[in-house]
DNA sequence: CTGGGGATCGAG
DNA sequence: TCGATCCCCAGG
C-alpha cells in the first residue's frame, strides 16, 4: 500500500525534464482530492516536451502566451489545458530556472478511489478509467479552469513518491504529426509490461 | 473509421 | 476580427 502523503519534494522539479520524468515521475502516484473525493493512480506512461527546441511543445520556441505562461513558472506546478472542445490534459512543469518544459501524463494504473473514477467516467471497466490523457483528467476531476498553475505539493492535486524503480520503454510521442523533425523523437516513456497504457 | 466540440493565436 | 488547427475519445 503506497503512502500517498509522501510527496515528491519541490526541489526535484527543478531538474532535467528527462531525468525527472524517468527517475521520479514514472511509477509515482498522481493523487487528487477534488470535491472531497480522494483518487490516485500510478503513472504508467508520460511524454516530455521541451519549450526551447521542441516543435511539439506549446511553448516552442520559448513562446510566452496566455496559455503557456504556466509552463514558464518554476517547476512543481501543473500545466493543465483544454483541447478538442471537451478534454483536459495534465502536465507537470519540470524546469530549471528560465526554461519551459512539461511532462504530459498519459496514463495511470488506478490505485485508490476507483468508485469515484467509475462514476466520473461512466464506465466500470478498470482498463478504461485512466488510460489516456483526457480520460485520467476526467477520472481524477482535473480541469484547466480549476487546476492550471496549481502547486503540486498542495492538498488538492499532488504527486507521491514511487515505491520502486521500473523498467521502461522509450518510443515516439502521440498526436504530434505537425512537429516535423521532432515528431519521431522517442520522448514517450512507459512502464514495460503495464496493461495501463493509452495505446499499444 | 468518423466527427464533435471550444479555445487558441497568428494572419489579415 | 476570422478560421485552421489542436499533446482526444466514444460510438458504430
């Protein structure tokens, strides 16, 4: 049973985005307490986005707009945005001072609050609760309107430390065909063998 | 496979 | 101001 109160220290989020993604975030627990209902899941899949050079990143090339401004904040806050007229996507800002990097959380293995997730997602199939960036936001009650910019060591949305290290795979990211030479970078990471992955 | 749905941002 | 486009998902 994981200890959901063991939060990842804020100082971690000032590190290199790839290293933090793979060594701290993959396998960690994303926890939410929205509307008084506790939910959590282990992070099984994520993608790294780098503001300075990466054409798939909203903040490329270090572009500060109303939408991207939270990515320019100090690491350790949430970058949550709304897409396709109905979905939210949750990112962890992981940036050394002055950079604008984000780690998109793409899938979780549900570990707590499954009934709440089922209610919010209107399904009882566990494999369908949090296996996609839009799905997991819905399951955990995360929205851009309420949670963009929020600090991840607070008491509404936070990350708890992982209990062990996992073997992982690195493959190209999803849904970024427009990103030219960056579209094939293997910056999508997932836990090897997990059945809680957004797509094969 | 299809198409819904609303915010975004750069062009005009 | 306009509109092409978007880090997606449910349904058939």
